[in-house]
C-alpha cells in the first residue's frame, strides 16, 4: 500500500515537473536550474515573429545583448525586446520618444515637448533621455530650448541634435554631463551650425564627424561636419551633387567607414579627404528601407523596398548573392550572430522577426554572352597581341583582365587609386592608368606579372564624375589630359614618368590622336563639360622634342564638343580623320569631306567599317549597315578579327557583324530572308531599296543578295 502511494506521488510530481518545464521553456521567465546553453538553443530555433501592438518610430539593436529597442511615440514608451527569449519590457515616459542612438552602453532617446512644426512663434523645447542598458532604467533627463529631430553621439559623449522645426535652423551640440544648467533646468548648446529642419544624422564609425541627409527639401543632399574634442563644430561641407543621383531619406554608413549606402540603391564613398568624400561609387539598381552588415563574412543585407524580401550582397564586389524571404516588408534590419533581426510591416501591423542567414536562396546568374564585371566600369582598352582587353572600374578601384577567347574575367587587380582612363603601351608590355587622385596621377601595370607602380604627381581632381581624364603613349612620351573644366595636356617621359617641362602645356584639349609615324598630333577643343562652350574645332600639330607646332585648324557647323567620349580615329590609307560625326582631310583639316548622322566610336582596321552606337557604316560606300541591337551600349573597339565589343551595365558583349542581319538582332535567320524578299528587284533610288540588303554593292537587290543571306543563316 505504501509502495503504491509512493509510486502515485512520484508519478504525480514527475507529471507536474514535465509540464512546468514545458510551460517555462516558452515563457519569458528564465529558469534558475535550466541550462543557459540549452535554453538559448531552443529559443534560437523559434523563428516565429513577435507581434507588436504599436507602430515603432525608431529601432536600434543592442551591441552585445540579443535585444532590440523600439520607440512607441503614441503611448510614450520605449520597448526592450529580447528576440531570443521573447521577453518584452518597457519604460513609460511623460513625453513622446522618437529617435535613438546607442553609445557606451547607454541609449540616448529624443523626447518631444513642443513637437515638430514647420513654423512656430512658440519657443522650441525638447529633451533627451539617457538609459542605462544594463538595468534598462533612465539615469538622466536633459531638457533644452530646442526641438530635436535626430540624434548622434561622438567619442567623447557629446550629443548632436538636428532641428525638427522652423525650416532653416541649427544643428546643435550639447554635453551629456552639463555642469551649469540654464534657467529651469534647460541646458544650453555648446556649438551650432546652420541646417534645414528634419535632417537625419549618422555619426561616422570613427566617431569624429557627423553626416546628415535632408528629408524636407529637394534635391536631397548629404553633408558632413567635423568637431573638436569639446563638441565645437569645425569644417563642414556638402556632397558635390545636387540632384545628380537619386537619393531617398534612408542612409547607412558601413561599419568600416568606407561607404555611405542610400536607400535609392546609390552607394557613395566616405573618406577623410574632402575631395573624395561622398563621391558616387556605384548603383545597386535596387531600392531598400534599411541595411545591415556582416563584414566578417564579407556580406551586407538590404531590406527591399515594397517587397517581402532581403537582398544579400558580396561586400567586396557589391554583387548580389541571394535573397531571403520575410513574412512582410522589412522596415528596420540588423545582423547578429548569423541571424537577421527584422522589424516588418504588414498593413501597419508590425512584428519582430529573427531570420537565419542560412535561409538565403542563391541567385542564379543569367546566362548570356557578356563578360560580367562589377563596380562602375568606365573604360576599356584592347590588346591585339594577346586577344585580351583591360577594363577599369572607378567605383571599387579594380582592373579587370578579360580573356576574349574564353569570354571571361581572367584576373582582377585591386588598384591603389581611383582610375579615370587606361591605355596600352605600344610594345604591349604595360598598362598606363590616369588616376582621379590629387596626389598620384599615374599608375603603371606591368603585364608580365601584373605588378603595380604609382607615380606621385599633383593635379586637381576631376571636375565631375563624368569628367574623366585621358591617357596616351606614343614613342618616348606619355600624354595625359586632365579632368579640369578646360582639360590640360601634360607630357611625361614614358620610361621615367617624369614631367617634361620642355613640352608646352596646352589647355582646352578634349581628345588626342597621333599619326602612325609619331610626327603629328591631332586634337579637338574642349571648354567645359556639362556646361561651358558647346563649340569645338580640330587642330593639327607637328611634334618636336620641345614644342608643338600648329599646322592647320578645321571646323564644321556640325562639329560640336558633345558627345565628350568620342575618340579621334585616323584612317591613314584613306587620308581622313573621323571625329564626332565629321570627316576631315588629314593633310588640311579645313577640308571637311562628309558628315555622319551620328558620332562614330570605333573603326575596324581590317576593313572600311566604322561603328556608331546604333550601327555600322561602310566608309567606302558611305552607307549604313544595321548590326547593333537596341540598348544602352557603349561601343568600345573592333578586335583584329573584326568582332565588335560593346559595354553595357558592367558587362562586355560582342557582335560578329554578319551580312544579311537586316533586323538588328545580331542573327541571320529566316526573318532576315523574308525581309529581303520584300525588296527583291528594287534598285537604288527605289523606295523599297535598303542598303543593308545590297550585300554585293551593285545597287540592286537580287538573287545574289538572297543567296548571301541564305549562306549566313543561323
């Protein structure tokens, strides 16, 4: 009997223990006797969203603990949510909390008193609460005669507030430990600078300069301000752009301080040097609400705008690796310990989600014929001796070695400075690169072992992103055109790379070309880039050891400065020069022989074909041959086998010009044969006559032309 009673009691307590343990495993209460490791593991696997019953005004994540903080302005609360244990606590304020920042294990929260107003005669008032994150209690309340919009804290604990009211106002700095508060406990600012209301603010990871972005004026702009160790503002300047690149109000600074990521998908540089600070790097071509980083794994993540999706990128190349699904659109995004912590919004119902990075779905690259690069590729040079090409990326400072036979990137070389132009030495042994750098103008790459050497020479930075330098080597000289408003021609010794002071410095030189024997130099005039003078003219010089002697000058009513990236092409066996859309006589530039309807970018040295962005022309017959598909292609070069290479969106494509491609799709098929049949027996001058179908140049479309198309089918 005692044994039965004992067994009954034993089983009863076992039942209670099992059920109590089961309940507490899902409860926010931590069991004293439970293993911390096992509890953490069990909760980490619980990826169910944590529903919120409020609309968060801002969110930040703890730097050491698995906790996310959110402000609820409606109920005047600050929430602390442990996204592993799901434990939720809050602090009740008397004032509306809004923006937050964490520094030195303290949470700084802006509090609204008078609130944000476009214009008000009532004196502004606001406050900042300081929260100890170990105890999650308020330790200080700082009141000021100022309406704060956003907040940042520097390395010495000084607080920086952007204005929330009254249009043109001030960004102000305050001490977090004021020694002498003003009347009624309101502290006074240390320093201030003029700024428009409603700017968002971010402290650089070095904690020594403050970036802000406008939200209430257009075009949107980014600015930076420095300050000293006492919180007093120093130099400030805004970005060099004013509407040049799309920007949203979302911006993040990468943890290493190299990049500023804008929600429009636009990436800018962050640099201690003013000339290279806030400069365009590249475009992700994907908009986002927030970004997070895992630099240890060389990854960053963006919360896609208007999608239930997180994009995963390679941080080194800024190329997309994959996507991660979310239950709703993500508005705030953080990374911690191989997980993403997201605040999502579904029809104004918010949740906190913990999502493993391992749930990423890899992106399968599109299969096409392009050689894919990354960054911002701006220039390419062809190496006929190796059937290779070399492209420079001015966004991430890369040199790509392209194997044209294998249609692939053979090698990627990190360059020490931002490249602006590239050329190949006449003996095919070196690459010369002109840099957009104020101190190091030239970089040389040895093609035997790809060693890199840079030469110190000071020049002004390029006038703008599109104002690229140009570089040429001829004989024992290296010629560089600067990116200034009126580009200057500088001449260096191509071996020693020393500036040749004996050679004159020309101004207003837009492009160069040399005769094959090196005796003559041809230039076109440039003054300004997007503005300035639209007029231009050609000039021919005789080259001597110490001077350039002007021989002739040529102009044409149709010869204009733009487009700026067109080369000068010499066709010496025809005794002509092609620049923009005009043809000049090589001996006397004042003689203009004919005009193309558009700018010409490349010449096929194996025949008389030249190419515009839309198609290929035959110089000897002055006719247009339709070969280039529609699209944003930059024509780069013809290979020595007659293949035309074009650049589009960081990929190099090729087209093999084929007789009979009448519909510009780079194929010869039954559609071309059917199109040609419609013009059968049409003579030159007839409305049905099409020069692209007259393949034997006899001014009639007949059976011989159809036979040629048939031979090239497929």
